[in-house]
C-alpha cells in the first residue's frame, strides 16, 4: 500500500483521498512521483509516454514548462516526452533550441 501525505505551504497536513482527485490532478501527481523516482534511480534515459492525455490546456502548459526546465538542468541525461496533444514548441525559449529537439509526426 502506498500512502501520500499532502501539506500546504504552511506545513499543515491536508487530508486528500486520491480517489477524489480529478484526472488532471492524478496525472500531475503521477508526473511528480515519476520525476522524483528519476532523481533517486539515475536512469540515463528518462521517458514519459502520453503523459498529458488527461490534462487541460493550462496544466499541460505548466507541466510542459516544468519538464523542459528539468531536462535543461540535467544535460547529462536524455529526456523523451511523447504526447498525442498539440505541439509544445512555443514553451521552448529560442536560446535553448540547440539543446532541445521537438519532433511532430504529421498524419496523412
């Protein structure tokens, strides 16, 4: 059994049942868990497939920015993020284009 303890910015414990979270909130929590596991496991390749399917546009943009930021601070590792959603190229600063490749597969 896996239990999570959530705390607010004041350090007070919040009682939150995982089953009460929305699909986007669950996706966000799962992404945070996976990223924290990467920090402890140190895999050379770090990949997420369809990580954003249950996210709304605002959360998708916020998490995309955070994943990009994590990738740009860990240049010794390779990150692969696969998404069926719209292209996220707009979140990438032009100064980082030499470090980031965004590939969009066009459907016929």
